[in-house]
């Protein structure tokens, strides 16, 4: 069925797909230098130092430089986790995507929520600082002290930076490169000038020569002070992961963003260590004047030091203003680069169906996220205005609480890296170090910082500007309440949003076979791996169907859609295949009938949509989830050893020769996917030696982010060469080799080892089509049943053979009659002739002379049916063996 698509293309189309590089963003827009600049700008080095250095000095005194350097360690370790994960999966969702694939969609959703919480809270802080410093730069100190005007200016800055992010990543990158270069140059100039003043002329009386003791963490007064200092210093490094969040817009997206993350953290270490050391050497740690311990300057140490270091006359005045301008641009640049990762996280979550799909729209010309960029800007403005109206104290505490969200999602990324690569850690020392030890250690550090801050430091009712009296717990610090409360809101939202994924997964598992049947003709084993992300749970399925005469039907299929509809479609198709298989249809004819079912359902759905007035809904109106489904159906006969199969757009199976272990992929006619029309399906028949192995699989097994289909098939071939291993072990080895980490798309695997029935289990006779053949058939049947020890079935089987051979002689169009007995888990009796007319079961009337024989057969057998062959038909019956057998 074709549906018209002649309509205007929307201005903001949805992301083409959720995969890395497939969302429609502008690929290759950034290089290494731009990525490093964005990573550094996101941390706002000038503002971070201005706002944090005084707090660090207040806690640890002269050890502030070493504390600043120690905070670099967990950040570097997490940067390695980002680098390794990005090398495998360059998705702009970063922590959300990686944690989803490592731990499942619920944990991944919380990782994305941690990024959202941290960025939105930080946006409020950065906007306020940008407003204050903007007025200070222009000399309007009175406006800088007005909450109303700083809020208005902050909102204007958020709107402006949101607009810049909206018009394109390249514009954002150019601005960031210029601003971060100016920022770093001014900071280095400040540090060098301060050290020159300390060791030259004009040193203030508070200055101190640099001492080696400043870099000894053992001189910190207490373990609590050490932890609080590191906790405060960690904040100044936060933001470098923006370089990874724009990975899908970076040239060499798998390597450049990770390198940029590591390089930017190292450069930040150099800048922070130099500025912290020089500022402390120049101003000292006193509590008066420009001393770093002065509580009045704790929120902005650089503005006070600017005039003292550069002077207030001539070029000194200009450099002092330039330092203020640097703090302003630092806050503005960080505001812009905070929007970038936040918008792309929401964009990726929408592409993966973790938030409403509206946020997955891409601007057709700028190739930037539209709704997610505008949405995060609007939410940031609303959050900033709301907290400003409620209380300045709550705003201050919420800014401090951002550290909890940072530690949460950074630590989660470290643990996700270890778990993601758990199967590869023993591959090489490098993998063990960079994929396991370093990220794991970084995750543990972040976990310790999170727990200590949330339940010890921030929970103290005297810490911060606010406190809350909680039930049972009692009086608790507002910073801890705001930080943990924001994360707990995410838990509630996660349970609501991920319920469809849970329901789809449960439905999928319920519709798949719980246990494969134990059959004589084949030994089977299977694996089904659901996708780890919400967008990946689809409708892959497999089945093993017992057929007449000990034959076996093997089927595997791949539904294109995802979610509940795909799982329901899978159940509908699997049921249809089982029903059609019981008609003993050959594979090509079964797929023809299944194709008709799909097409008819699509037509009915389209008619219903038109009746409801939804025909204008767009090109997907009336689309059935089964349209485009691929399927492979095979029938194996353990008596003859022949296997016939046909496929509807599906990958061919792997066939393993039991003698040499050679793996081949039969050249089957492809056939179109179901419901799309095209050439007819064709069956292919080939002989399977006893012990041959068949591997039927879906594309999710061989095509992953780690390797393409060709590589996946090579890995599968390598595993299947060991075909004599137990099938359960082969399944485990296949999954471990092809899917060592998280699964992006459903994957189904069905292994079947062919087994031939022995000659002692089959008896065949060819008879002439004449009345005397009936007696011969009964006699031969009785002798064979006696040899098999099945005398208890002799009477009923003679009756069956007599009736079926009589009908064949009477109604067949000449030619020989064949009788075959198969002793399997049941006793199968077949009578084949050259006729093509199938008998019909009916109740004979009282005056009918015939018509009762087939009715009697149906009563004394458990199953019976007709199977057509190229030369005629076969009527078969199935009788249970005696209990002793």
C-alpha cells in the first residue's frame, strides 16, 4: 500500500535517528582547537577562580594551591572515562546514553537528569554573575547591587546566548575561541604580574614568597577541611565535558572530543595552579583588605586584586577593567556553553524516546536542536526568575547544591565505563588501565564526594543560608535538601517516563517462547537480548514449530518499530506464522500468506484512520508496524535431511558443516520485506548432513556501534567453527563475542543442530493403486509395529492405513501409493498419492453409504492433516505412543 507524501516538509524535522551521527546535526563543524576552547570556556576559568578561591583559602589556608591541583585528579580520571566511551559511542547524550547502555534506561535517564539539574542551576548562577559584572564594567555599581536589575540583565544574557546557540554551532565555536583566548591571556598576565610584584618592587606587605609547604596536602588542618576544600575546588573544573557533548558535530567524532576533554582539563590545571599560587603569594591569606581570607571578597577575589596588581592609573586602569571584562565574558561564555550540552542532552533523550519527541527536532538550515535549545533557555529563565522571587538565600544554596548533581553524573559515567567494557578489561594492559582502573577510581572518588557532601557537609543546618525542618530527619541544611530533592524529582519522573519501556520489555518477553520444544529432529538453543535504551526495545522474535511427520519449522523475524506497538506486532506475526505453519505450507507460500496478512491489516488501519478524519495526519497515516518487517522461515525434514527456506528481506542463516566446521551463508533469494510489495518469494532447498548447525539471527546481533555487519559476520563465523560445543555454550560465546557491551537494538539468535532419524525409525512401502494393495499395506504395517514393540497400536494403525490407502486407490489419478511409518516421540502414519484433492471431514447422514472413515480416523488420532507435494498430496496422522514407550 502506498501513501501520498506530497506535502510541505516541516521547518523543523525530527532527528532522522537516535544513533551516533544519525540525528541530523551539523557533522564536522568543530576541530580539536574549537573543542578544547568550548571545553575550557564551559568551566568559566576566570569566574570560577573569582568565586571559589576565597572559599578554598578559608577552609585550607596556605594549602589552597595543592587543593586546587588535587581536585584535578578525579576530573582527569572521569575525562578518561568520557574519552573511552566516546570512542565507542559518539552520542551527544553522553552520560544519559552511556549509562542507559551500561545499566539500563532507568539509570541512564537519571544520568541525563543529573546533567539537566546541574546545568539549569548553574545557568541561574552564571546569569546573575553576568548581570552583575555587566553593570560593574559600565560603572553602574548601584544597578549591580539591585536584585531586580541583575535579574533582568541575567535573563537578557540567557536569551542572547540561547539565540547564539540556536543559529549554529559554528557561530558558537568562533565566539568561544575568541573569548577563551582573551580570558586565558588575561589570567596569565595577571599571574605573571602578581609574581613579578612579589619578587620585585612594590610588593604589598601581605605578600608571601611561594613555599614548597603550600603543595603538601598533609599540612591541611583536618580531613574534613581537606574534603571540603576539594569539594569546593571540583566545581572550578566542571564543564569540560561540553567538548564531548558536541561530539556529533565534531570532525573525527570518535577521537577528537575525548582528546579535547583530556587536553582541556590539563590546561585548566596549569591555569588554576598558576593563578591560585600567584594570587596567594601576592595577597596572602589575611582577613583584611585584599587578603584572600577576607570574607567580604570571598565571592569575587579577582575584582579586588585587579587594581592592586595592575594599579589604577593609565594602563593599569585598563588592565583592571579588562580583568573585570574577563570575568564577565567568562560567565557569558559559560552560560552559552552550558546551553550547548544541556540542549544536546535533552535532544538525545528525545531522539531515544526518553522525553517527548518534540524536543528531537532539528533546524533545517542551522542543523541545531530547535525545541531543546529554546526549551532549555526558557526553563533556565523561569528557574532563575522563580528562585530570585522566592529568596536570594534559596538561590545561593541552589548554586552550592549543583556540586551534588555534578558528582552524581560524573561518578555514574565512571562506573558506566567500567561496566560497559567489563568484557574487554583483560584484553590488554591499556584497556585495563583506561577502561577499568582509572574510570573506576574516578567514579569511587565522585561517590565519596557526593556522599560526604550530601550527608555531612551540606546536611549541616548551619551550612549555607537556609535550612529545613524535615519529618523524622529534623533540621537539615538547605543545600542538601535542594540538591537531593532535585535528584529525587528525577526519580519520580523516571518512573513515569520509563514505564513504557518496562511494559514493552515485559510484553516482548511474554510473547516470545518461554521454552523451546524438545524435538527429535533438531536440538535448539536461543538467546534474546533486549535493547538497553528505551528507543531500542523492538519486536525481534524467533520460534521453533513442530510440524507434521517429525519435521521442524524454524523462524526468526525483525520488526522495524520500537516500543509497545512493535512488541504487539511481533506477537501478532508470531501467532500468524504458527497458524500458517500448521497448514504445512512451503516456506515461500507461507511468506506469501503472511505478506497478505500484513497488507490487509495496513489497509484496514488506513480505512479506520480515514473514517476518523485523520487522513491529513501525514505520510505515516495508516502505517502498520508490520510493514517492512523481515522474516526468515525454514523447514527441516529429519527423515530425508533436506531443508527448505525462504526469506522476506532477512539476512540468510549461517550453516556449519559438522565435518570440517566450515561456515557458509546460503545464497537465498532476498525477497521483499513484508507488506511492501515486489517480486514473489522463492524457496531454496539443500541437504544438511547429520549434525549440521543452523544459526538464524537478526541484524541486531551482527550490526552494532562497535562493528559493521561484515565484521559481525566474521566474528560469528569464528565462534560457529566450534560447532561441536554444546549449543548453550555456543549461544553464550556468540553473545560475548558480538555483543560484549550494551545493546542498541534488539538481538535474537536461534541455533539448531540437525539430527537425522535412523533407518530403524522409518518404514516405507510403495504400492500399486489397486484394491489388493489395501491388504498388503495392513500386513506390512502389522509386521513393522511388531518389530517396534508397538503391538498395542496395531489395530488402530491398521484401521488408519486401510482407510487412507482405500481412499488413495479410489480417488487418486493413477500412479503408485506410498505408505510411510515414522517412529518418533509419536507414531506417524503417512499415505501419499498423485491426487490433489484433499478429503474433508464431515458428519455422515444416516442414509449415507460412506463418509465415516475419516471421521473415525480423527477420533482415534491426536492430529491429522494434508500436506501437498510437487507430485500430489500426503495425508498424515499422529498417534501417541503407549505410556510404557
